C-alpha cells in the first residue's frame, strides 16, 4: 500500500507517462476525443481510489490499458452513448497521408482496430496484446493479418509492400 504522498507521486508519474496513450486507446474505441479524455480521467480516478500495487512499470501500464479498455466498453454500452449521433472528429491538423491512414484504421471493426492500434501505435507484441485483450495470441495474429488486408484494400499500396502505420 502507498501512503498519500507516494500515491500522489505515482499517479503524477503515470499521468505524465501514459495519459496520451490512454486517450488514444479510448479514442480507438469511442471515436470522439472528448469521450476519450473523459475515460482517461476516469482511469486515473480509479487509480487513486483503488490504490493498486504494481510489480513493475509494465504491469502498471498493462493495468491502465486494461482499465481504459473496460471503461471505454462501458461507455459504449450506456444508453446515452447509443442514442447520440456520432460526430466525425476533425483530423485536418494531421498530414494528409497520416490522416487517411488513421481514418482507415478508425473505420475498421473494433476487433481489428484495437489490436492494430496496440501493435502499431503503442508497440505491443502479439503476446502482450493477447494478454491485454484476454485472447489467444493466434487469434490476435489473425485479427492483425485481417485488419492489414482490409487496410491494404482501403488505402492501397504496392503488391509486395507491407503496411506501415
């Protein structure tokens, strides 16, 4: 258990290190930056309330990502979220090519979008993604391969070219 000062410092460090990643993961689910930021806030609030003790920084990051995924899924289930009309996010600040790739990734079905985000944007291995999503590594590999094929069809590319996100 942490004392109050240690907990505050631990949360502050986690906020500095992981807040942008958590917002991006939530955004991959929710497709709305304001909702993604709200989920990230809820995750750090849960961190303060539950006071989890972690083995190392990777364990801490995995807990934060898993909590972000769970809270994003919970938000998607709410009646308010289901009844509203989604507003596409303005990503015009990104270079056109990057914007096109991100739009194509966000248009993917959730089972492909989340593993692709975790693998290419967050740098997780297939085994790590399988642990985070509580799936088998072979299943995650299949999702990644299928997601890449869909992206290749959407955004094109050379025959032998591998998609780089």
